[in-house]
């Protein structure tokens, strides 16, 4: 819980945003990543609340929505 709170107030680095863009772009081309835990970790770094059992497509959709909301996509 504390990690989630801290990530909400932490400034996302350019590397995190670029990685998120790359993941969404690859998913749009049909190349889903195989390591779903690393994608969930990226979403948490971005400050998103991701369920431990969330599917890969759900997590990528949350990342895509975050990028659109923040004007990064």
C-alpha cells in the first residue's frame, strides 16, 4: 500500500513513459509481451492500481488509458 501511495506522488521518469509507449505500441502491432509481471510492475510505477491477477490485455489497456489521459500517447 505504501509503495502505491509513494508512486502516486513520484514523478515518472522519461524512461518509464518511453517504456510504457513501447509496450502499448508493440501490443497495437500484435506483439504481446510474455512477462506479464514486468508489465504489471511498469503499471504500478506509473501509479496505476493493478490487480495481481489482472490479465495482460487489461494491464496494457490501463497503461494506454494513462498515456492518453496524461497526453503522452
